[in-house]
C-alpha cells in the first residue's frame, strides 16, 4: 500500500492557494495504477487556513479506511467540507446536467404557442446567419451570434425570443477536469511537434488549439504574433473593426500571458529533449522494425513517459491558471463557482441591448480582434432571452432557437448523427436543416435526413437553402429555374435514401420537403425589401416563421395496429451488429475495409480515453455509440415497414406512415439509452484497459481489446448458439422494441 502527501501551491500572480497530491484510490490513466495526480483550489487566499486544510487532507491520505466512497459521511464529520469535496470528487462517475442548471436559472417558456427549433447544417452553410436574421441582430455592429466558415458554434446555444423589455443570459462552463484533459492532449501534441523539430510557432499552436478544432484556447489566451494562416478562423464580418476597443471586453495583460505561453513552449522543448533521447536509443537498439514503426513507438512511449512526469503537469497547470484569470476580468453579472473555485454558471440581465450583447459576446464570439479576452471555448451552453425581432417580420416571433455544432464537411466526418444531436432531435418541436444551395445535398445534410427519417421525426423537418443568390447559369434565368436546379439534387438524394431505408422514408421526406422548403440569398447582410434578392429572402423567411408558428397537424394513426414477426427483429439486430463490427474492425486496423480505413493510433487512443474517463462517447468523427444506435435504428426502421399483417383492417398509406413514425420515434428513445449503457457504461473497464496500453505492439493490442472486450461484449453479433452476452444484447433490443409495439397496441409474435 502506497501513501502520498499533499502540498500547497500558489502560482505567480494568484492570491488563492491550491493543493497538489496523488490520489491513493483513483486510477492514473497514464500508468493504470492508483496515484492519479490531483490539483484543486482550496477556496482561500489565507496561508494559515490553507496550511490547516493541507494538514486535514494529509490525515485523510494517511487513513486507508477513508479511501472508499462509503466513508465520505464519516469524513464529513471529522474534516472541513472543502477537504472532503476535494478528496472524494471523481471517485464515482457523476454527470452534471448542465441543461438543468440553465433551466433552473433561466427557464424555457412554458406557453403552448412557443416552438423549440433545432438548427442542423454543414459547417459554414449559414445556419447561424439564418439565426441572426430571425433574431434581427445587426451583422456589423452586433455580430451575434458569431459566424465563420470554420467551426464556430461548439456549445449548445439556446436563443429565446419574447416581448419583454429585459435581456437575460445564463452560461454554463466546461468542468475544470475536462479543460485539463483537453490541455493535456494539447501538451502531448505540442511535444510531438517538438520531437519532429517543428518551430516555436507550431508548438504554440498545438499547445493552444486542440487538434480537432473543438477547443481553441487561443481565443482565451491570444495568438501572440498574428499569423496569416489563421485568418480563416476569424469572424466573417471583419470589414470594419475600427469601432472595436478590445479593452471594452476585459482588461487583460496579454504581454504577461504571452510570456507564460512562451515559457510553456520552452518547457515543452526541454521536457521532450530530456525524455526522447533515452526512449529513442532503447527502441533503436532493441527493435528491428522499419523506421515508420520505430517512429510510432517513440511517439507513443514519449507520450506515456511525459504524462507521468511532474514537468508535464506543471505546463498544464500554468496554462489552466492563466485561463482561470480570464474569469476575473468579468465585471458584469453573477459568476458562481464550485467549492474548488472553478466557475459553473454566469447569469446577467440588462435593459440595454448594446451593453448586453457586448458582454455576452465574450462567451460566444470568435472575433479575431478579441482573441485573448474571449471565454468561448470554456462554455458548454449558453441560453439568452430577450425582445429579439427582425424588422421584416409581420408577426411577433415566439421561438426557442437551438444552434449547435456544425455537422462537418466530409462524408467521413458526418456519417452518423452524434448521441447528443439524436437526443436533441427527440426533444424539439421542429428541425431546421440549413443547406448550401450552391452545393446542395452533400454528405452532412444527407446524413441528417437519414437520421431524421429513421428516428420518426420527419414531420418536424424544414429545409432552408442558403446562398441562393450564388446559383447562377445561362440556363437558369428565373427563380423557378434555379429552384428546380437545386431540387434536382434533392430528388437524387431522396431516391438514394429510398433504396437504403425503404419507400416509406423516401415518401415521408419528399412530402415534408415539398411542404417546408425555402430558398434565401444575401442573408449575410441586412435585407433590403426594395431589392429583388432582399424581398425574396424576406418573403421566404416570413413564410418559414409562419409555418413554424402554425405547424401542420400530424396524421392520425387510425384504429389498425401492426403485427410483426419476432424472427425479423432477430435478423435486424444481427444485421445491425454485423455492419457495426465490419466498420469498426476496419477503423481499428484489424480487417481491411475500404469504406472505413484504419485510423491513426493517436485518434483511437483519444477515443478510448474519453470513454475510459466517462466524459464523452465520441472523438471527432469516431462515434461508436452513435454508430451502433444508428445501425439498430435503421434495421428496426426497415423491419417496422414490413408488418406481417394488420389487426383491425388495412390502414391507409397516411395511417401507415403515421404508425411507422410513432413507433420509430419511441424505439429511438430506448435505443439511445440502450447503446449508451451497453457500449459506454457497462464496458468502461474495457475502455480503460484499452487506453492503458503502451510500448511495442500496443496499437494492435488496444485495437483487439476494443474489438473483443468492448464491442464483442457490448454489441455482439447474435448467432444460432448464442453466448450469454449475445443473448443479453438481443434480449435488450427485443425488449425495447416489444415494449414500444405493445404500448402502441401492436404485437410481436
């Protein structure tokens, strides 16, 4: 049994004290053993009080009987609650519901005439620009919400339009541990850049901006010397910036920040130099593999060695401290923190629209002149309400607009809607799919259409084609000609979806797109009703708002009820599992799959870390939980289209579609939870074991563990002589479908 001691620390420029210790009961994912490094704020700037808290924590660290979660009540009776919170935090997986926090501080409207609308679309298609038009915000003076051709919206953004006089906002923040995990990955990437002899500028970029572009800490800490290749990340409304005074958005000592980041870059170089030489010599002497394999082994061993070193964690600590200082520059609203001092929520209200938007901008903007002052990457959700109203609208707008992360650009990145988006689809009243009319129906919108169809949510669909002013050609002289040109692409996609998902999917999507499609152009600037493009866009957006406010009533299911063959359900589950495993054996490099080629080991390791820690079920486009859910959704959807017979007589086509949508929607709710449990919660030990692999051959071993101990256990392919795991998986899916069909009055025989 190993005992550890705690020590207090206070970084330069900070008043509050922190504690650093190795935890005797929490697994360090770098080693697979207990002794995880923990750094927490003590919630005091008084040195004597900090010393007292350290003494108490050392008593806990020296008492093995207190190292179980069940001992927490006893510890609360003996020690300061801050000490107890620090020690027991993270010992059991607990998920904070940030949506609940926002709801508690700024509830969604309960009025029946409000509609919640989810916006989906390719990154850069213009969905946030559509939101600006519906809100009536000025693209030059307000720039809210932020737009860009790159990834902009990564947090859930909920925008409530009302007729109050007051603007209100609530923001929830990414937990400190998650920020540390992302920074840890950044430092690893920066270390690999140093190993490869890259420049200081490249190391700095890797240090601050996460490799999948989701967390750009350079927004918080600044970019130092402006780089020309960063211009694509700036806000797309940057023609006139003379009126912007960055100090209006928080007074920050960027020189000190740049010095801290420069020290971190130098520290990365130094720590790599210390560790890389020994690893390189050891592997070069012992390994007869080719140079590429040796390089991969060096990189993975270096990553593992660095994560166990104190210097590595000190680099992360210095960046976290610098990031945390940004919260201290907030001079408006109420910032609430947890017991360790990390912000959890921020709330504010104001009757002054300009002042309100200026402050809220710090939590949502990607505007380049403000880099170094923004808190955008630290936000996981923002909810805003106020009297937002476009000048061109004929009626008051009563909507809740939900704008989330873009779906991506490539077929590889958008094959499946994430678990989060699938859950959102179930909860909203309407879906607004925003697509680029100049390049219509690429991979992302097609994936969205399929996800909407198999989840039984087609009746929520509305499609807005943007950039319609860019659809030009000598053979397209009229609006009607241009519309038909775009719709030809839609027709091809609908036929392909019909071939894949069955005629019901094609029929319901075609009917919905015919009834709820809109074409707009030039919406990146204020709409001028005296110009043809502006008048046309106003007419189309007004029609969209009218349809959102007055939705068509869904068709009735009628008295007839379907009767399904249980054997068809078994075949559906088998086909879903086969397709899932075939794809993932390709991604893991265990089998050849031209449609799913082997992923780089660093990405598979990053995925395994997220599922091992329990803070996400995906990494970039690697979405095993979502992939399994979609395959089950699709196969069950195909089965539900083919009942053996109908009790109560043959229904009409409309009644059949209504029945299919109702069943698919209810099944989706259960499959979302079932796949999260089977491929995330129940197999967490397998994910942890996969992440821990290191050394020669670890890439292959990790892949085998994921395939065998995670996927084969969580979602095995059913066979005639089924194992207990296979039986349990089949039974779980069958029970979910059986419950839905029975509740609907149908049968599964």
